[in-house]
């Protein structure tokens, strides 16, 4: 074994790479690509004639493949009955307004299972109880068991996958009533750490707002209090400095060794103490990839030094990655996991370079991954990293760690809070400078991997003798992908699955034009102050990511069919995220104060165009004929703008929320024929008149409606009409996003996202 260990020095990177690719082969979405890359790695090892390494790689890959197969979720054919008793982990309790979320465990068919719990708080007293609680709670509940909501649109965050891959949670538990709640009296060591962590969170809550956010975010890994800060740090490309790389772990150790030296404590004693305390610290502060990597790396270094078996830094990081893969094969399936290790490997490759050259190389390796997950890049990212590394390493992190041992309400805390507030405001200002936020789009996965490999090829050269071919190859691939994303050869008509509402995207090929019909939205019912909390709307979760994924940064025309919140409620979000040239709406809506409230701050920079039936609106090569309304209204359903357009030899009819009376007037005035029709009013019985649908001679009907909506859309009457006419239909409620693409090199194709 000692001889094998010695023979594998300098080659653990190949073993870690092989196991990583096996994880993507067995558990990922593109197994064919992973299989090709795994074959290339094994062939690369074989041609070096290092047969010991080849046999080790092959054996571990086969063994790890079997292990990964056991980690796949078992299909659920039927939901079991919800548990009547659960244990709530105190450090996962999150209260926002009247919304309570938590993680818990309980018995399901005789097995202990984890749940993602949710509950709507009934009273301010109930809210205060959960906010002040620091115990793990034994609860008797009446609840419904559900499957977490999966992503139903391209580019949308998949909460169901995240819960399974990172938390091993398969079920959501929707609490209807807590019958009893009492603190846990006995529990495992991990349960006690959970309670201790919650006490720390509550202690940090006593600090002023900005300081509290940084204490909880940097030390305990929780940014719940200020999602805007996390979003700003992510958008600016600097969040990996601490939340992804575990920087605070290394700074904390540096402080410990400095203090130990001042107190004349032998380094050997400190290292023995760290061997016992670091694993506990890792469990206490959280289980993020960056923290696990940092803690494991320090532990491995100490152990190898004690055993007098030093190995190269690349081997140490590779061994840590291997250990994390065996704990969780999905380690590299997130932006945080990938960045954490790619940046760690990049630092090893660039340790001989100066700070500026090092940051440039780190940007080369991280940029493709950031673009794949976030679709955009801040132009000041490199400069900000150069500024933020010393700022956080030498100022912010030490001050935060010191303040955690001081009173939370003293002069020191308020002074530091003022400085952190100024820092947050500066970061937010930089994030919102549209000129500096570069929307690139999502490069294909194989291109992303190629760019990462090219970046390591560039790193492998010593400045200033970098071979031009590697650098030019990297920039050339990046440029070609950018041109392809921003001048696609295919156009589309996409009905976004935004729940109970409407939002439809149309783009043209080559010199792309972008049209949005309605923006989605949600009717917000009045709430008392204690119930209110910040939420993410559908446009932020679905529309914005989908458009940016395609490299869209500008919308040529937005058609607004009428005033309802589920059609134009998210207009401010769209206007804030994209440059919009023109908004077209039915005449009369301009007099509606609700409409102009949504336009506040943008009305002077956007062309506003009111139309009535008979108007033609040209957007690039596309023409849209308004066939309703016939007179100005106030923007109600009966005043809906209805559009007819011919797109790639097919007629499309977009009905908004037009009622049957409006459909009859359209029949009286126009000979409307359509291959595809987006049904009016989400499939309600107030729309979709049988004679009207029969007259259109449509080949397919599309319906946008929310799951379990309390309106009962689509209505049984509409379903009967479609059945009588033998008109096939697709509904976002059951099909998710509906996407129709066309282009010069193939026939049009209709696809659904699937559920």
C-alpha cells in the first residue's frame, strides 16, 4: 500500500477527474458527453504507459459508478400518507413575513425521511415564537405530503433537483396545523450542533442589520436576511471569495496561529487541537462545498505532515475532491461546487504568478462556468476581485471575526455596521450599472468544458511566454459562441409556464428581433405589516433567466393585451432588466392609472403605441395585425388586444383574455384562420366559442394556466368544446413551457419542457 501511495504521487488529479466524470456519466443530463471525456482521460493515462495509475483509475471508476447508481432517486409511483409527528431542525427555520419554512425529519413507511416543510403563520404571536426559538422542535402536525416543485421552464432554478442532490430531500410537507410543539429533550450530537448553530444565529440577530447579515453570511453561511447582497456579490463575480471558497476558514486559522505564537503555544499543540475542533467547526458553520473543501484541505495537510508524508498541492486538492464525491456524488453539479474546485485547481497552477496575472487567469477559468450558470458577466469583475481580495482578507473578515466575540450593540458594532452599509450600497450601485453588465447567454456545455480546458492550457504557460495559439483559441471560441447566441439561426414562439397568467416570447432568426406578449404577474392581496415579506416574482424566476440564457439584452416590442395583474404585473421587472424599444397596447389603456404606475420612470425612454382593430405593427420581418378591440376601453378583459401574425408559413392567433362577445365581433369583421391559437382567458368558459374555434380551422390550441388554480382553468366547458372539435391542445399546467422553433435548415419543431 505504501508503494502504491508513492507511485500515485502527482497523479491523483487524474483519478479525481475520472470519478468526477463518472458522476456526470451516471447522474448527469448529458451522459454521452461525459462518456467521451472519461474515455479520453483513460486513453491519456494509458498512452503514458503508467499501468498502475490506469488500473487504479479504471477500478475506482467502476466502483464509483456502482455507488452513483445507488444515489439515484427511486421513482415515486404514489405518495404515502404524511407523517403525524416530525422533528424540526432549529437552524433551518426561516421566517419571512407570514411564511415559515424549515427542514425536518420523520417516519415514512418505517424509515426516517427528511422533509422540506412550509407553513403559513396565523398570528404575530406564532411568528414571534418561531423567531425566538432555538431548540429543535418535536411537532405533531396535520399536513399534506407533496413532491417539491420541479423546473418547468428552461433556465429556471430546479428546486426539486436541488433538494435531492444537495439535501437528500424527496418530499415537501405542507403544514395545515401544528397540534403540539415542544423542545427536543434528547438528541444526537448533530442535533445539538443544530441547536447551537441556531443560538449563534439568534445572537448575531442582535447586531445592527448590515453587520448581522455579514456575521451570519460569512461565519454561518446564511444570507437569508439580505438576498439583494448575495445577488449583488454574485452578479459582480466576487461571491466566490468567501461563500464559495471557504476563505474565512483560512483567515480564522491564520488568526489562531498568530495568537498562538504570541502566547508561545507550540504549533504542534495547535495542530493537534485543530484535528479535533475543525470537523466540529465544519459541522457547526454549515455544510457548503467551500467550507467542506477548506476544512478537509487543512485536516489533510495536518495529517500528512504528522505522518511525514507530504504530497504536492494538486494531489491534496484532488484527494479532498475524491472524499467529497464519495460523501455526495452531486458535489460538482452546482455553480458553487464547480467554482470552488476549478478556482482551487487554478490557484495551484498560478501560484508562481503575481496577484494581477493570477486574477486574470482565475477569470479565464471561472468565466465559462459563470456564463453557463448565470448567463452574464460584469465588466468590472477582474478589477473588483483585485480590490476585494485584500479588502476581505485583511479588513472585512478579521473585523467580522473579532466582532463576533464583542457585544452586538456596542459602539464598535454600530461603527462597523456603518462601514458595511456603505460597502453594500457601493456594490448595489455597481451591480445596477447596466452599461457594465454584459449579457452573454449560456454557451453549450461542450463549449464550456472546452473553454475551461483551454484556460488551463493557457495557465500551463509562463508569462510572458504564453503560446498565442492557446489564448487566441480561447478568445476565438468565446467570440464565435457570442456571435452564435446573439444571431441565432432559429426563431421561436415560446409560451412560458408562469402559472396563472400569460407571457409569450417570439424571436426571429439571424438578425434577431425580440417580441414579448404580456409579462406575467400575480395579484397581491392586501396583508398586514407583520405578514409582508419580499418575494421573487415570476418574471425574475422565469422570464428574465430564460431571455438572458439566450443572450437577449433588448426587447424590441412588448404587446400588453390588457390591464390584469397576471398579464402586466411584472412589467416593471422586465423594464428594469432589459432595454425596451416599444410598448404596444389597446387604445384606452393609456388612461388607466394602474398602467402608468407600472411604467413609472420608463415612459420617457420607451415608444408607446396605442392601437385598435385594423392596425398593423411591424417588428423586423414580422407583421402583427390587431383584430380586437374595435373601440377604446379601460383595459378590461373585454378590451383585450388580439393579434394575428404569420410566422414561418404558419398563422398564429394570440387571444389575450378576449371574451366570447369579442370573438363573435372578430368573426363578423375578419376571415381569421390560424394554425396555432393561444386560447383566451386561460381556457375559461367565458372564451373559446365553439363557432369561433371552428372558423379558425386551428390545428393546435395552447393554454396558459396555473396548477391547482382556484378559478378552475381550463374549464370543463372549454375542454368539451375542444373534444367536440377534435382540436388537440397543450396546456402549460401539464406540459410546462411550450416551445415552437423554426429556421432555414429544418422544419418547425414543437417541444414541451415536460414534468
